[in-house]
C-alpha cells in the first residue's frame, strides 16, 4: 500500500492540512500515548524510549515478520494492534501531532503512522475475518498485480490534478483496486481492499467518508 500512502499523504496538501495538523493534547496525554507505542514496539522487539522509529523501518519489520511466518503470525500482529488501539482509545484528542511529539522526522511520517493506525483498526477489528480468510490470496495478487494497483492510484493523482472532486477520484481509485483484487481472488478481497483504502482516507480527511462520498460493498 505504499503508492496509496503516497496518494493519501499528498491529499493532505489538497485539503490544506499538510504540516499544520491542528490536533493537540496535554503533555500528560502525550506521555501516555508514547507509552502505548513503547509497549507496541516492544511487541516487535523494537526498543523505543522517546523517539518513534522511522515509519518505513517499522513497516518493514512487521512486513518481514508476516512474510516469514504467514497467516499464523497475523493473530499476533492483530493482538499487538488491538492492544495499541485499546491503549489509545481514551485519548480522543489524538491526531498526527502525537507522532511529531514522538520526534518523527517530518509531517509525512506523522501522517503515515496515523493512517497505519486507522488501517490496523480495520484489519484487526471489523475486517479481521476478511484479513484472515483473504490473507494468502491478497498477498499473491499484490505481488502479481502491483503495477495495476499502482496505476489506479496514479490515475487518481492525475484525476485530482485535472480538477476532479477528490472524493470522487478516491472512490474511482478504490473501485479500480477492488476490481483488480476481485478478478484475482474473489469478491471479498475487493471488499477488503476497499475498506482498507477507506480507513486510510478517513484518517487523512474524514470529509469524504462522513459525507457518504466513499463507499464499499458488503462482503458476501
Ligand atoms: C522477539 O525476540 C524473541 C527472543 O529472541 C523471539 O523469540 C521472538 O520471536 C521475537 N519476536 C518478534 C515479533 O520478532
Ligand atoms: C521524511 O523523513 C523520512 C525519514 O527520514 C525521509 O525518508 C523522507 O524523505 C522525508 N520526507 C519528506 C517529505 O521530507
Ligand atoms: C468473524 O467470524 C466469527 C466466526 O465465524 C463470527 O462469530 C464473528 O461474528 C465474525 N466477526 C466479524 C467482525 O464479522
């Protein structure tokens, strides 16, 4: 989902939120949020004190674990993810600035972590059964059809550049990706990808999702 991350993060500038996040918590709350991440990273054998790891280095640790151990490590990954969500749940003031407070190198990386949290909440929550049942097929299709998926994101960037409504461009992109996965795996794989994308979109800017301008079909 790296191209998608790039697209979603670039949408921040469309929405005028990039680098000027407005969320804010008290320093006590920031200390508690940091502690949630210290525990979370420890689950991946990553030691953290005040500085959260560079996003992609963390991402690759988790991806390597999933690549090496496959489906049977996914419940552990979700156990860590759900513990993180539970730990953070009281802190409704939280947003991307929390990561700036953990010395993330720049606003892009803060957004990457914020999107990652939202996607984890779908994958390990409402989408958990799909995560488990579609695991290998999605991995196979991602490897095989990555250029097609990247093309969907690239087209959305072009559409937005051409003045298309950003919500409509995202829906078109998510439908495009869902079609790739549906043709490669099955209906539910398309539903799963659409919901992962929608979770990311909502983290960047909830307006499209809240307005009902982005929708995903129900699983079958
Ligand atoms: C963390 O390290 C321990 C001890 O080396 C190892 O057993 C465990 O599998 C590691 N966990 C992860 C998620 O890499
Ligand atoms: C943000 O920081 C990361 C890690 O240092 C770096 O790889 C990336 O290029 C930076 N991005 C921007 C937009 O500065
Ligand atoms: C996941 O599947 C289990 C067992 O079939 C079911 O009880 C549960 O309600 C499902 N959860 C979701 C979120 O659909």
